[in-house]
C-alpha cells in the first residue's frame, strides 16, 4: 500500500527542482552575449561598442537615452546586443556623469533587420568622434580565407595600409573611414601603416595571423602624441571568438611590435540577477510536494 502523497513510487522535491531550474536560467543570463545568438534575428539587429578613444578616461555609453555600458576604457570591444531594427541614437559621456549631461560624442543611425553594427569612438575626450560601421558581409568566409577590412580610428591622420607578401594596399583612409572587406588567403603577414601625407612608417605589425573562416576588423588607433596601434577584432557571426594577440602596438620605423589583449566587454541586463535572486529567496520557502 502506497503512503498518502506518493504515487508510482516517485517522490519529487519541488523546491529543489525549481532551484535547479533557476540555477540553469541564471547561468544562461549571465553568460556573455555572443554574435551567434543573432544568426537568425529576423526583424532585429545587433550592435556593439568599440572604444578607440585614445585618452585614458573611462566613458559611459548610452543607447536611446538608456545607459548600456559603464566605465568603458580604451581598446574595449563589447559583445553584440540585440536591438530593434530602425533608427537609434548613441551617446558617450564621461564615466559617472549624469544621464542628462552634455555628451562627449553623439550619433544616430538606421539599423537594418538582421544587420550587425559597431559604434566606434575615437580621439580624445575633447573633440571625440563617433561613427557607426556596418559589420560583415552576407556570406561567411570559407575555412581557407578570411574577410578583413581596415578602419582608421586615429583622430588626426590619413593613413595608408599595406600587407606585405600580398601586394595589397589600402590608401588614403581618412579619420573614421573604413576600407571595404577584402578576401585574404589564411596565413601570416606583416602589416605596415604609413602616414598618408608624409609617407612615414607609423607602425609595423609583424607576423599578423589571418585565420580562415573569420571576418576581421583591424583598426589603427592612436595619434595626437600617442603611438599608433593596430587593434583586431572579429565581426558579425564570427565575433564570439577573441583573436589571439588582438591588440598590436606599433613601434614605428619597422621595429617588431608588442602584443596585448584587447578588452572584451559582455553586457548583462542588471535587472536579471536581482530578479533571479529574489525568486531564489521566495523559492526557499516553498513546502515540499510529494506526487
């Protein structure tokens, strides 16, 4: 004879079951947002922040009047976040400033459904620039090639970029201009960045690894007294991988370069952890239920 409250010999602790489910949900919410989550966005778009502002001040980034990222530092590349297709306003303020304070930079852009976009800042706080770049192409590169573009994120220079070994050049890129994506065979290359006016070598990146199957942006940043650097990050559907040696500091004059890692900033909506914590507290008070 089964005891009262038991059926088919199965006993379920509802509280433990709910808490286990809550833990899984929390892990999913807290995980970094990656580009692959947007591979079939339908009427949505994906946008991220790329901070190439070459002064040392941290900044807060606002999307349509709401703060999306806080305390962002130089050479930080955020993960993509999901937004509705349509017109959006982007503002950058000094970290900790009031939401209604005058922005350091402001931009507005129409985002197409299914598109990937980077909002990039460049230059010092005084005179900061902000531009929106359309990331990626309609087709994924095959494993034997990569798609790459160069962006001039310096505030005061016109640059020429050359890939040694391919006889490939991108000339006269003005401040906050990007080259079209080009298809490169996977391999190892030396990248030379020159002042487009004087011809002076500003940076030489040796042994740049171009792996196949990825879309890359390589942004030249610095200027106004700071060394010119080449910062690499993956675009669109390949952006969930972090390039090895993503930031390359140009020593100029053909010297070898130093390598550091670019910062990648995930965005977790702040209300989610608080809401889940409250749910956990409530669940601890649930009685055990036997079926």
